[in-house]
C-alpha cells in the first residue's frame, strides 16, 4: 500500500464500490416508492369511480357484504386483487371481518389505516407512517355507508411482487458490481500504470540530479499536469546546473582571490592551530605556516586568544613588526558555537603607508623650511632698513629691497607650485584638451629658451622631423612640462654645455627627448627625483632658485595625460629626460 500504483487501484475500486452502492440503493428505493405510489394511485382511481360507489351503496335484497363482494369482483383486475399477494376484506362497523380470501382463517391484523377508517368513517388511501416505503405491506381502507349500516372495504398487499422485483434488481446490481469491479481493477491497473510511469521517471531523474548527473533530461510524454511537472523539473534541473556552475565559478574565483590576494589570511581552529593560509600570509610573516602544527601564539603572541572571547560582529585590531615590515592585524571569530569554529586573521602590510606618512612629515618640514628661509631673509633686510632709516646709503637700500623682492617672488613661486599640486591631488584642476601641432609646440619651446641658453653660452640643438602629427592635450600644461625639463637642463648644465632637443613618433604616441652633458643625477637619487621638495644638491638648488617641486608638477601633468616622463640611461655625463604623450589624448583607448 506504500506504492502510488496500488493506492490509485484501491481508490478506483472504492470509487466503483461506492458508486454501485449508491446507485443500487437509489434504484431499490425508487422501485419500492414506485410500487407504493402505483398502489395508492390504482386504489384512488378505482374507488373514486362514481358508478362503483353507487353500486356499493345501493340497497339490495342480497346481503350487503355479499353484494359488495360481487360488485368488487368485477373490479378485481383493476384493483389487482389476486387473493394471494393482494387480498380483499370487508368488515362491518364493529371490525368483524365479513368477507376474506378463500381458505384464510385466523384473526385479521388491524393496521393504522384500518383502525383509522373504523374509528372515523373516512376514506383513507394514505395515512402517514402506515404507508411509508419502510413497511413490509401496503393497505387501503374505504368506509362505505349502505343504508343504515357502515362497512369498511380493506385491501391488503404484502409487497411480494415488489420484493421479488427488488431481489432480482439486487442480484442484477451485485452482478453488475462484480463485473464492474473486474473491469475497474483492470482499467485502474492500466490507468495507474499510465500515471505512475511518469512519476517513476521523475523519481529516477531526481535521483540522478541528487547524484550530480545533469546530462539527461526526462522525456515529456504528455501535456497534462504531470507533463507540466516533468517540464518544470527539467527547467529546474537546468537552473540548478547553472546555479551550481556559477557557485563553482564563484568558489574558483574566491580560491584564486584567496591564493593571489596581497593581504594575508590565516584561519585558526579553536585549539589555536592553523587551518588554512594563503601564500601572502607566509610571505608577510617570513615563515612557513604548517597546518595543525603552527600555533597562533607563535605568530601573534597574546593578542590572538582575545579574539575567541569576542561576539560577532566584533573584531580585534593589532599591529606587529616583522623584520622591516609593519603588519596590521584584524582578528575576528567565525562559526562561533559550532564544531570547527575559530579565529580568522587578516594581515595587511602597512609598510608603504608608514613610508608615506614619513614622506608627508618630511614634506611638511620641507615646506616649512622653504618658506622659513625667504621669510627670515625678508625680515632681516627689512629690520636693517627700518633700523637704519635715513643712514643707509641709497645703493645699499636698493640692493636690500631687491633681495626682499627676490625672496618674495621665491615665496610666491613656492605657494603657486603648492597650490598647483593641491589642485592635482584634489582633482579640481581639469585638463583643457585641444588639438594642436606637437611639432609647433616643440618649435615654440626652442624659441622661448634659446636666449636663456645663449646667456649660459650653451649650444642648443633642435632635431625636429617635419611630419609630426597633431595631438589632443592641454597645450599650456604640456608646454609647462617641456619648459621645466629644458630649464633644468639649462640651469644644471655648466656654461658652454651642449643641450639637444629631439622629437618623434612611435605608433600611437609622440615623444620629446632633452639630452644634456650637465652635472646629471647620481644613480642612488634617481628613484626619488620626482618626489616633492627632493633635490640632489639642496644648496645649489636654492642658489639657482629651485624649490624641488618642478619635476613633481611635471610628473603629475604627464600622468594626468596618461603619458610617461622618465629618466633615460646614457653614455657619458649629463642627463636624458624623455616625455611621451598619446596622440589621441588621455581619454582615448
């Protein structure tokens, strides 16, 4: 009975049994009710005949009971009186039976209909419960007034004919029930097989999906509810396969991310041993992390056990120095309350941040120093002029005022450069991109610095091909970078030096190279040459008016153009600075 197949068979069999029982009961009750209604209709039709009633009530020389019997014999067929199943009785007003079927003896059993007629003297074709289908007889009592005497004609039917027909109908219903059960069982087996087979296919398909086999789809044999369910199951299996594939891809991504992420991750069990770690963690900690053997106390001291008493989403932060590296630690519990929970440690290398902070402090100190020197000079000369007012020779006053103006200009340049860098850092200084001739810009640069080079007796050479293309860039900013690079070459090249400005094109870029034979830059200082306020020879730089911000600004401008500004190696003394820019501008891919 656990099988759906057998359940469907039993349901169909019970359905047939119930249906046949209801139909049988309805037919039997209908036959009984029909006979009962037909009996009283027949009696009413006969006894309401005026001719019959006149014959029964007319006086005669013959005894009244005998006369009425003779009259009723003529209507025996209409009344259905046969003396065996349906009998005729005539009783006087005292209830004495005067006429009865031949051969019948014994007292007559008084029914409610008969008693009612004897008592009231009224015709009673029906009388409540006495005429319902549940009784095993049918009767009618007709009071007759014949002269001064009262009589009751009583017809009694024992329902033998109805019972015989009901019995035959019951046998017929039983035979039909047996035949119907046999057919229903056969049909139910076929029907249930038709319904169960798709379910079995669904079960097999579900078992294959549960085992991870998504290669086969279940055949949709029909378009009924089971067919729709099968089609839906196939769609669900496809969606599940796609979801599992996506989950697998995400897991692979996470594994790849975990394996190659720059931050270190170490997971510890509740006992404190390493469960899992990535290569970055071992590299940052400068040691091998062996699962189930390395303890967090060896790595992080007393800070790690504190994480086990935390409640999610709380976490604990700490910091450790390993050799020359500064490591920031973030410790948090995971799966607390479950078996296999523990502590997860995320390691972030903040060494570069520390260096940046140090550079920031150095930058602030340099700014303070750069501004303090001209302010000190201005104050000194101003105090001298104020203290010796009217006593200092005129030429000396002019020289002192010149120094004050120069130092003011120097401070103005420093502040302007700082504001420029500040705008670059905040992103407020937008590039004004236009298309212009790169060759013409280099030619303008050469013309602008030619006189300055001549004042230092430099030999300034321009190597410019004729077919340089137009580029998209901020022309003023690009000229500022070019001017800064060339001015540095002129400034830091001893007199009678040689400076060559050349330009060209490589694929989608243009370039400009400034090559000189000046003092150059030592190899150890080259990585920091673009840092703010960094100068190789601070005394000489201040003497020549340098602030250490020119190349930093130039670098920022070039990077915002998605270009490159680099120092190139060269044979012999001097320095070679190369500038590269995109022809179609920084926004072109």
